[in-house]
């Protein structure tokens, strides 16, 4: 367990760098580390998840409640979250027990990754690498948001979203697919993004 806690400490720096890269309002690493509740929620989740997987489940749930009280973000300690998750603003986010989140996901305030059944099985969404979830988006059930996909603000999603696609509305529908953007991407200056984003975020 102590090795895993050491891993958590190593991830703090990259989490701060991610916030600086993805939030234009961020002014310094110190500001981000001290004043960003979305980061604090993720850091406390990682400790709680370590407790949960180490069979200290009551302590894990207690810590997740403390995190919810101080950050406004509720993450079940059994959820699976990859590296560099950035929750912008944070308030009102709920991530359920069987939710799975990949690397480099951007999530705004009010997002819910909720269940749609009472079964003790996979019942929460899977969000793959580099996906973006807009403010107040609600994702329900064991659905999958594909790699690089976007869910629009205020959407209610109950079906899968293909990789690279955009879904929005109530109920959410896919309004743009990755292939629809191929021509526009080909016409864009390939160096534009490289100059504006750190190399370790370029894949997103």
C-alpha cells in the first residue's frame, strides 16, 4: 500500500501541469495546487482508492465523504480513474462505484457518471482516454464514451459515443463523427497545436 501512496505523490506534479495546460485562468503551479478543488478531489480519491483496494473500505468511504464535503466532488473509492484527470471547477461532480475513466480526460462541473440499475454489476459509464465531458452532462448506465469523444454541456447520455465523435442534447445524439472532421484537420496548420500545447498533451 505504501508503494501505491508513493505513486500518488509522483502523480501530483503531472496533475498540476495538466491543470496549467487545460485552464487558461491558471496563473501558477502554487495557485493550482492550493486552490483547485477538482485536483484536491482527485488526490483524495487516489488515497481512498488505495484504502479500498487494501480492504480498508470503511476508511475509504469515510475519506470520500470528507472529500465531498470540502470539494463538492463525490467520487466512489471503488471507481477506476486513470492519469491526469482534470475536473474544472469541480462543484457537483458525481462519479459512481463502477465508473471507469481513462487518461487525460477533461471534465467540467456538474457532470454525473451515474448508474441505471440496482444490480451489483457494471452499471456506470466508461470514459476513454482524452474524452471531454461538458458542464452538467449526465451519463447513465454501462455505456462507453470513446477515445477523444465529446459530450456537450447539459446533455443526457444513455448510449455509447464512438471515438472522436460529439454527442449533445436531451436525450443526447451523435451530431458529429471523427470522419466528418478529417478534411478540416488536414487543412489546419499541423504546427498550430504543437506550439500551444505541451508535448505530453499533444495526443489529446
